[in-house]
């Protein structure tokens, strides 16, 4: 996949077959759409292209909105590259762009700037300033500038329509296995190991405190999870705690992430680490003492060791 950020970066003059979206998570629904795009492009002898944005549209339109992203930009591009699409076109989402009607966006941006000859829209997808137009109107606008409009079929998996918001909903409920089925892969958090206060070590469970690289990354609900950690190109089973440590009486404002790696010891401060959430073990609990917490952690560890993944 070739990443393009300005016009003129696509070879050939025959045009492209494209689809447009933010593609957060690059989940099963997105890959369903891209599969249809690639088939349509092949039949029409055109290269396929995903057109996406460098900024989350709502974050541009509402300064106080903080999106909960399923992917960092780097992760999204890596996932898109796995789909086999030929190009990824990254546009800057600006207020001016948001004010374009669907008709102007199709004619001036997609047709004139990017030479889109076939436009695939997601099922029941809306774009443009007013978002009142549907596929019938898109097809008319496209036809007027020599473009073919196509509409994808819906993607339903596990009994629900697959969407980024549905994945976030499952993560917020701690249902990481359901989220993984909708994504098509385990949900991952990547960051660097930072210094903590060492309390885990005093309890017999030394932990690596993780500072996630993407500050807007969506976190799962607070609790304990079985994870597969990747560190220094090796994989380890691990026990991840996501929470505010209520037993310690700290009342932290932000959710912290700490992972205990099974059968590992060593200094890993400042190292990059990725944890893939595999199983939800339990919710966050305030214990009466550190002794009670230590006993529960032993039970949690047994559950993590027994988890099959």
C-alpha cells in the first residue's frame, strides 16, 4: 500500500476506485467494505484507494471533543496495509472541508482533485455538510461528473452491525472477546514502560506501568485482564490492571495501566510494550487491606495462567 498525502502521488491517468471514511479500528466492517472495493477496482481495471483523514472530524468541529480512538494513525495505516488496498490517501480534515456539501465534495475533491472514477459508499453512509443526502443523491452527483457510484452491502457479525462505536461499547463494558471478534483481532494497547511506586513488587507482583503512546486511545473498563504482551520481540502471558487503585486510597483521576508478566524478570524501563487484551478476569474492587488484595491477585494469576489463547 502506498500512502499519498497530496495530489499527483498516484501513478497513471485512468483514475481510481475509492471509498471514504475515518476507518478507526479497521474492523471487520471496514475490511468488508475494502474487499468490495478491491473487487470493483479489479473489474474496472483501476487501482483501489482508501481516502481517510489525518484528524478525527468531530475533534476538528468541536474543540472540546476528545475522541476515543481504536487505532493510532500508525496502527491504522498498518492495518489498512494488510487489506491489500493499493493506495491510502490522507486528507487534512478542516472546517472548510466540513462545510462542503456532498455534491461539491464529490465533484471538486473526489473527481477534480483525485480523479475518482468509481466511488464506493458504505451501507447507509452519510457525508457532506448537511448529511441529508443518501446513496440515490450521491449517484446523481457522481454521474454528473463521469463517476460511477456503488453502495456496499451491510456487514453484520455476531448478530450486530459492525461499527467503531460498537467496538468501543464492548470495550467500555469489559467485553474484550466480543470486541476482538468485531475487530477481527485482539484489541491492543502500545506504549512505553514508565516508573511507578513499586507497590506491586511489595505484594509479590511486580508490574510494568504503561504510558500509552496515543493519548486518545480508548481504554477498556476498569478491571483485570489476561493479556498477551509483546516485549523485545518476544511474547508473554500477562495480567493487566486498568484502574485507579481504590484500595490504596489514592483516588487517581486517570485510569492507570500496569501489567505483570508471567515468568519474566528484568529491567524494562523505557522499553516499548504492546498488550493484547484476551480475557476479562474481573472488575475493579476496593479491598479492605493490601493483604486481601494480594490474596485476590494470586487467584487472578491462576485464572490468567489457565486462560487459553
